[in-house]
C-alpha cells in the first residue's frame, strides 16, 4: 500500500558505538549489527503499515467478497496469460497476491482460485497451481510444448471438468494422445486442437478417446486431420463440432463405410442439439452412381430427436448428397457453407441449386423473410431464409443484428442459411468471371417456394441487379410488405416497382415500406435527386393499382448530407405522396 525510500545514511554516527561495537571489531560484525538494526526498524515500519491498512475500507472487505472479486478476474484472464506486448508473459490475475499481505493470504488459502490450470507460465507454475487446487475439479487450458506438460496432467484427468488442449510450437513431442486416452469421469466440455499450423505438424486422434469413459461430456470440439467416428459416440453429447483443414490430403479409404460410421455415431447421440461438420463430410464423388452431389436414397437415414442447429461446411455436392441421410425436425436451423473454387465452381453451385428445393422439405412453415448479403470482394455470397418476419424480439424490423448476426442468439438465426464461399485465385484476370459462382446461388433462389415472403432484405455489393432481377425474384411474392436494399440497388428497385407482370399485376402489390441504406461517405446529391424523382414517378404509376406506401426510410447519411437530403425531399414534394423518414429506426 505504501512505498518507502531506504535512506542508508540516516543512522547517526554513534549508533554503532551505542551497541558496544569498538573500532577494533571486524567489518563483518559491524555490518551484522547494522543489518539487525535495519531489519528491526523495517519490521516496525511494516507493523505500522499493516495497522494503518486495517483502517482502510478496502482492507475490511470480507474474505468471501474478495474471493468473488478474484474469481471474476480469473474468468476475464483465464484464456491466456500471454501479454500482447512484446509476446511476453504476465502473471495475470495472480498479480493480486503482490498487492498486500491480506490479499495474498486470502488468495493462497482458497483452493477454488487455483482450479484453472494453465501451462503458459511453465512447468513449475503449473505444478504449483495443481498443488494449491488440492483435490478440487479442474479447468485445464494447456498449450502442449513438451512431454513434461502431458505427463504432469495425466494424473489430473480424473478431476478435470473442462479441458482445452492445443499444440503450440511442438518440438520432439512424443504424443499428446497419452493424455486424452485417460478416462475422464467428470469431464463436461472439451476442445482439442491436434494441429500445429506453424510447424505443419499434426497428430492423429486416438481410436479410444478418453477410453470411451466420459459419461458427463456434453460439449466436444475437435480440430483434427483424421476422424474416427467410432471413438466419438458419447451418449451425453449436446454439442459436437468437427473441423478438418480444407487443404488436408486425408481421405477415408472407403467413403461408403465412412458415411455409415458417421451416421451410426450420430445415431448414438440422442441428446445432440448442435452439430457442426466442417470439411469432414463423406466424399460423394466416389460414392454416388448418378454423379457427385445428386440426391439418392441412402441406406441409412437417422433422425436426431433434439437437433436444433446443424452447420455443414464443404463441397456443394458433398452437402447435397449427405443431407438426405438426416431427417431434420422442422425447428432445426440449417446452415450450409459451400466451399467452391473459381474454376468450375458455378457448375458445382448449379448442382446445389437443383437439389435445393428438396433439401428444404423438412420445413413445415412457409418462408416469410429472405435476406441476401454479399461484400464487394465477392468472397462470400449469403442467402438466409426465415419462417418468421421478425426474428429479433423487441427490436426494429431491420436492426443492426441483421447485418452482424450473433451466433449465440439461436432464436434469431435463419432457418436456412446458404453461403457460397469462393476460394479466389491469387491473381484475378479479366477472363475470369468470378461473379458466376454467387450468381448461381442467386439463380437458385428463383426456384424456392417464396410466395409467402413478406420481408425482403438485400444488401448485395457483389452482383449487378437490374429491374428484371427484382421482378423475377419477387415474381410470386404477392404478400411482400417490406423491402430493404443497399444504395447501389436503389435505381433498379425503383424501376421494378412500376413494371407490370404478364398477369398485369404490379410487383409486390401489398408493399408498405421501402428502406434504402446508404453510407456516411455519400456525397452525390445529383444521384439522389435522380433516385427520388424516379421513386416519385413509380409511386404515381402504382396509384390506383396498389395501396399507398406507408413510408420511405432513408438511412446511413452523414449529418450534413442528411440536411441536404431533407431539403431535397421538401423541394421535390415527395412527402405529399409518401411519408419520408431520414435516419432513425426502421419500421
């Protein structure tokens, strides 16, 4: 609490003589007498400081409250003790043991504070943490660097509740598998990364993971190069995530046998609610007689009784061939990420698009909301479908969460999410039509049952949209009520509003609101004037053929430009036709 400056010249000249030390005594004896005197004075000072600290309100906090505070600090810093600056190490939460004597006593006497074991500070510190935790259940976060780390933790598996194991600059490591083949009777969550990307090293997972003795394991995340499904059939699993590197050369010797092993393992997980399969689906190219990716009648079909979220990442033909093996509940949220290369990628997506309507048959409710997201780089083209118009409770129709969805918000996740993830070449030449791949996914949307869609949310910075693109997408959307579009689509959207279809009906005859989202960098007032004039003309042409619009929402402008837009809206008299809302919330 206090800092004292030691003034070694503060002793009076006669201090030594007063202790009976003559000038003839040795220097060593004189030094000893002085040191004894100094130690006595410092002990007195320390005692006075302790008494003074006892008067402070902070020092009077009960030990139980201090333990709660330290526990929160551990939770904030438990993932790593590495200091971001200079790649050095810091003691993290353990720095509290150097604040004062009482804090140190409280921290050292509470075994619960030492149950999060880390290997970041080295073998000695890890052993000290294990000793101080006594026999309490453990959370182990281990970056394995040598065999000593493994051997020290083997004896602790019987009391490990949470295990996070990763390889980290492995040098001459025998095998981390000797740790994860131990029985884990109270293990609940586990994440294993048996890949060392920096050194291009990997270790095969064992065939007898945890000796098949982990009765309480409910969450398992694996990053591996090979998958042995027979070792993963833990009946208590609620969440399972398997990730295999996309460039991994490993392939099962028999794809049909691999498929059956996978399905058999899943059938033994009756409590499974969240399943992610990343680049570990069966290879349909070597399995399907009708061609890769073509749906067929599989020998084994399983129905996970509690599955809520299914995420499949891989080649489009592998996804379309595997999904018929699962009978999904209508409430299951399905995410499909198709990883395609630019060469022949559009053909792969065409196969995916042909199979798509059949893959969505498990839904027992109509699609009410359609969203499309794509950045200008064209790397990921995303299509999302909901069976609800408003997935975000107590929020606007187009909240910020619509642009940056939170994976933890399960209720707001789309019922169906499809992504075309493009593996772009290092050099893109003018001869390469990169847009063909996302355009194939957009084209696939035309064949979906979208007649009941009420909300259309299009933020597409990758593809060109013409008026006929809108009319074809919304051809049968007679119930469409709300549209949000990015600013680069505003002209084509307005042009489509006044076009009549073959049946002499307008597009979206029940349309209520339109929102255009711009960027704060927008400075082109001339373009906005042209858009607003075209919008005014479209509204006038729809008059008498469709109900009047309830609002035009213009968002995203910088404050100064918003004032110019407000003046422009006033000068064009648009509000006499449609209420215009600049900024603010969406409908």
